[in-house]
C-alpha cells in the first residue's frame, strides 16, 4: 500500500475513534506534553487546508521554529468543538499537504505518533499495522523532517525494536517494543520506563533538558531540503505487499 493511502486510512480511523470518545476522555492528557486528547485532535486538522502556505509562512515568520508554528495553529484549531474537528478530519482525509521536498513519510509518521498519543494514555488497544510503524520508525531514525525537532536527541544511541527486529543508529542501546520505542524516539518521556538498555538514561536526560536550536540552525533544516530532499521509502512511490518491508 502506498504511504498516501495509509495516510487517508489513518485520518479516517482517527475520525472514527475520536467520535466515540466521551468528553472526559477528550479532555484527558495525551502523551504529547501539554496537550489534551482534544488538542492532539485539533493538531491533526491544522494543515489539511492551505497547508503548504501555512508551512512556508511559518518558516518565514518564526525563522523555522516549527514547534511554535504547530502550537499556535493547534491553539486556534482547538477552539473548534469536538464534533467540528472530527467532521473536518473526515471531510479532508484526502488532503495531500506534505512537508516541502519530503514526500508523504513524515505525514504518516506524525499520524502514527499522534494515534499512540491518544490511545496509550486512554488504554485503547489497536493492532497498528507493522507497515505503518516501519515508515514512521525509519523516517524518524534517518533524517527526520524539521517539524519533528529531533535535534541531537538520537546522537550516539542505538535503537532496537524487540518485536520487529528493526535496528537504527550506533552507540548505547535503547530497546523495546516497536510502538514504545517509536514514542521514545518521538520525545514522549512518559514511556521511557517501558524501554531497556544503557541508552535509556541518556535519552531521558535529553528529553528532560531539550536543547533549543538557534534561528540559523533551525533555518538550516528547510534550506538543506531545498538542495538535498529527504530519502523516501519505496512505499511513497509504489504499492508494496504486506511483509515486503524495506528500510
């Protein structure tokens, strides 16, 4: 299945899931620091209309402080009711906005992370497709989109998924189930107790004291993409049968 098709499917799944949640669940804290489940849902619709324009405007206005852009747009979208957010997510599930010069992989990675941000603290089970987890894992551990603000978080660490066998990086080991490992890589400190290895303490320290990049370093990410686009998984271009995953 192509990554774009996975994206459409994930948005529809999340719209269906959100529509079943009680008000108390929607107001519960998510794994995304400082955001409720409602806030995460609001974030999911922020780039579905005029998305490319918002990205370029945000890069210019904030000197590529995309975390600030995301929080500002999410705050605006969070003013909508739960029902409005679900309706927009469902109606615009086919939106094709991507991070410039990056393909669809970072969009799917964002959706996979936020699905886990919602379901894990609420205790909602789901058998998440290994194919989709693979796209997210390999994107975040290779050259992640600037929007993820990875910085030096993964430097000198080796990540190993105990249930899928995926490996990335070199150095002190951080291991665990693919979903938990992905959340740790994505900066969710709440899941670190579910990971093992000498590198966990290093990752914990980095998440507790994140380094804020200056304007020049932030701008270097988008500028680099202009001259050297991100590598895209085969699934960004072709149909791939389940089980034939490539790194």
